[in-house]
C-alpha cells in the first residue's frame, strides 16, 4: 500500500514521507511571498527545522523565524508573534511543530489584522463573525507531532494567564490552506511525546465517537481513527523510526480533529483546567482521565463501545475495550494517577472545587454523553488521584 496521496477533506493535505520538500511550491501556490516561520524553541534547535530551512533557502524563499512559543501558549507569545509578523511585513505563516506551535502560528495569522482583543473571538456562539475575515493571513501547517490535529482545525487554543483558563479561539478561516503531513518529521519525537500526543489523537476520536448527536461522517472517521491508534501507537512508541506506524498515527491525529467537530467530552473538560493550572502535557492528561470517564459514561455508551470493540477486533465489549486502554497506558508508561503526572502535587479541597467548577463550564462538557455535574467532576478527580 502506498503512503502517498492527496486529500481535500477537510482541507488540502499533502500526505506522505518526504513531502516537506514541496513546501516552497505550496507557499507559491498559496500566494505567500514572505512567510513567518512559527515554531517552538525546542524544535528550533533540532535537525528537522534545520533541514526545512535548507529546503526554503535552496528555493530562495524570503522568510523569518519566530520561536517564542510555550507549550500551552499564552497571550504574551501571541503578542510577540504578532509584533514579529508586522515588523517583518509578512503575508502568511508557516506553522511548524506540535499543537502549541501550530495553534500559535494560526492565531498570529488570524489576529495580526484584527482590532479587537483576542478574547472577543472565543468559540462562543457567533463571536467569530466579529472578525474582519479579509484581514486573516493564510497558513501552511506542518505538524511534527501526531496528536492534536490542529493542522486540520479551525481553532487555536490559548491560555488566558489572568484567569488561568484555556480558551478556544475560532474562525473558519483559521483552517490552514494546505497541510504538509510528512511522517518523517515526527521520527525525532521523544517516547513520552509520542505517547502523550498519540493518546490525544485517541481521546479526540473516542470522545467524538461517544458524543451524542447524529454525525455519521464523524462517527466513521473516529472509529477508523481509534483502530489506527490501537494498532500503530505501540509500534511508533517501540520504534520511532517505523515510518508506516508514524504515518498511520499522523492520519489518526488529523482524523481525531476532523471527527471532534461532532463534540468532545469530560476527558477534555477535566484535562483543560489541569493543563491551564499545572502546565501538564495535554495528551498525557487526557490519557489519565480516559478510563475514569469511560466508566462514568458507561450507562450511555455501552452499546456504542460494543460496536467499537467489535470493529477493532477486541472481544468483551465495553470491558474488553476498557482493558485495552489500560494495557495501552501501561505499555506507553502513561502516569496512572494525577500525583504521578504532577510530581509534588498539592491539591487541597479548594483547588479541587475550583477544577470541578472550571470543568463543568468548559465548552467540551456539553458533548459528554452523561451530564457532567460538579459532584461528578469531583468524583472523577478523586478517582484520578
Ligand atoms: P507541543 O506542541 O506542546 O510539543 C511538545 C514538545 O514536543 C515540545 O517540547 C516540542 O518542542 C516537542 N516536539 C514536537 N515535535 C517534535 C519532534 N518531531 N521531535 C522532537 N520534539 C518534538 O505538543 P502537542 O501535544 O503537539 O500540542 C499540545 C498543544 O496543542 C496544547 O497547547 C493544546 O492545548 C493544543 N491543542 C490544540 C488543539 C486544536 O484543535 N487546535 C487540540 C488539542 C490540543
């Protein structure tokens, strides 16, 4: 089976090993003459970035680099990115990296031309219509992790440091015009990042699949995405150079983000406040809550999970699938409790109360198949301790 193809759903994706070499041609066809290359400081030091610069240099592309991007990016990263975009008179963005750099790159291209504060564009109702859509610069997205699927998404996540909350900023034109999904770029991911990002892709597919509502396209995509993760994440984790497994994980990541337009759920509702308050890795945090949220949702999803298990060749329905998740977590050395995830964790009652309150108002809570009450959120937190 060839790993090379061209997809236009939900945007154009140039998929396959080696396709990063097409970046100059992609910029040209997007009409971007002077891109700002947005990445994070860790990646900026790695060969994967140097090799990409060599491709751009050879083609004579006139670009500049911005890499002041925290994992879980914050408003000051955005302000600095916008300043770089404006001072360099850039006309587009190459967003290159994991979800953090992709989101920040998308947010810079979006916000550089707006006059209202970024928080006015939170994903609430039709707030996105407040934006001047003609002023949004085009983005070419190049993922180097296989998890968030931000490359195919119309949103960027930004932490509001004043309120310690992660906010989703949405606009349809934030969707990158072209994605280069080259699995060779993910080969250098450390094991823990491979595990965490892969579990993020799984969480996206699983929550989308379990979310109530009629969306057979999302369901179908999520189902196959889950199968791809279960079969390929252990392989990519065991041997980071396994390009076929890396490629399938890259597909699963994009599929997760495509499917979650249907909805997410309590895994994310809990993971978001934990990430905002403790700066934990998003995917790893999702992995931690996954079995507890499955148990909580069981009455509403048992039959769905039976079909899912059968599709994935797992016997034992809901219990069989849950066992598979627990085995996968062990295989990938996912921390089994919040205390393992956050060394020295000090979470008193007031803090737990705050997290539960943040979880129930998180925009993802509405997609959970069982209502996430404050008591339920507290109980899930307790279990994860
Ligand atoms: P990340 O982007 O924060 O990167 C984690 C670490 O991995 C960084 O240190 C980075 O330098 C390193 N890294 C990335 N690629 C590498 C490679 N190929 N080789 C070696 N090191 C590499 O991690 P992530 O999980 O991809 O993204 C998490 C972020 O994405 C969070 O901010 C989260 O809120 C956001 N997110 C966004 C969406 C969305 O729909 N837009 C969805 C989920 C999560």
